[in-house]
C-alpha cells in the first residue's frame, strides 16, 4: 500500500465495488486500478470471500427459523382483542345517542306522526263486510213464498253478478184477489147508497169472516 500511493484512494472503494454499489464511472476506475495493483486485487478477493461466507451463514440461520406461525403471531400482537358482543352493542348505541341524537329524535318523531296520521286513514277507507272481501258466486236464488217480486240474475262482462228485483204481476194483468179484498174492506162503506154493499170474499183460511155492510 505504501509502494503505490493510488491504493489510498481506491481501498475505501473496494467494499462498495464488491457489493455493486458504485456508479459505472467509479466501477471502471476501480477495475483499471485492480488491473495494475496486485495488493488491491487480493483485498477485493478477500472481501468477496467474506461476503460469500456471510451469505451462507445467513441462509443457514434462516433455515433454522420456523416461519409457519410467524405471521399469525405478529398479527396477534398487533391486532387488539375484540370485546364481547354485548359490550360492542352497548358501545355502538352509546356512540349513536351521543353523536347522532338529533337525527334519531327527528326520525322517531316523523315515524310517530306518520303512524298517527296514516292509521286512521287506512281504517276509515276499509270497505264494509261483503263489499271489499272475497268474491262471492251466486249459485241459486229462491224467493219467499207468496212474494210479489221475482229476482232476475244478470252476469256482467267482467264476471260480476247483478241481481234485479222485479214486481211480479198476475197472468191476466188483473189485480190479485187479496188486493180486491183489501179494497173492499177499506172502501166498502164509502160506496154509493143506491148500491148495496158487496159481500166480502172468503179468506183463504178455513175460518169464515162475517160479512156485513157499512158500519
């Protein structure tokens, strides 16, 4: 080293040269010096040998370490433990009431007003029993005995049914016997004096009613 003053400049650059940390220009200068200086060439060879031994030792040390559960252990140390579910719910509710109290109160008030206003409207618009319920099908209609109206059933195009009640007349178009008897009972005494009272017709029952003139 004392025989070649240039070694003092290039010796500190040998280790970065071996590790590949020099710029291209510096690397060219070091290689030129190594071609002319045997001492620096030996030092560079020693540095390469030491670097190789160091890499082998590191590889052996890494092989001895078990990294199977390494990530899980690290995450277990970094990640905090979760509290129980009940405590998390309490914490969430407390934060909600603390930071969003105004929004929650307004939302609850709006929902209550909608329920109070909408429920009576829904109940008032409910159809009566038989009108808005399930569809009913008319199978047969039978009038009462001695009824003076006759039902007429008509079916619409949409499948609905209309029932009409029509006054039923006698076959010859003359009033029935009961109507005549009622007229005689009411107006028997109001007829002309020249004409005698007409006898009342016999009722349909077995018991005969007494006939007579005007009271």
